[in-house]
């Protein structure tokens, strides 16, 4: 198995992310090659929680131009992780929901 910290890159702290904390729904930026099963195992390994559902979203980078040169911004994959009802919340996000 891959290292869980290689799969989960960082939490996504946005307004939509803060709204989901009360419902035990968290958003993480994950490795593009990671699948839902690997994401679930990585979250359960990093935090003492039980995961009920994982939804993923992949955003292709936008085309940007600088003068006559073009390129793309980085591609991003997000995971929306929902915890089970009997699971306790993730402590990292505790003070942010209020």
C-alpha cells in the first residue's frame, strides 16, 4: 500500500468546506492517481475515524497565456469524504466550524 501522506496532499479550506464540517463531510486534495478505495484507507490511517463514503472530483487545468506562449495550470483532484454517524469528527477541523 502507498503511504497515506502521499495520497492525501492537503485539506481544502473553503466556505463550502467549512459548511460540510458540521455534517462530518471533509474535502481533501489528493493525488491524481489515487482511487476511492485508496483514499478511504488513507483517511482512516491518518485520522482515527470511519469513512462512510468518498466522492471524487477531477479538475483539468485551465489554459493560460503569457504573451505568445501558452500553458496549463496544474490539474487537481479533490475527495469529498463523508464519515459514518457513529464516527467521531476529525480533530484538525474542530475549531474551524464555529
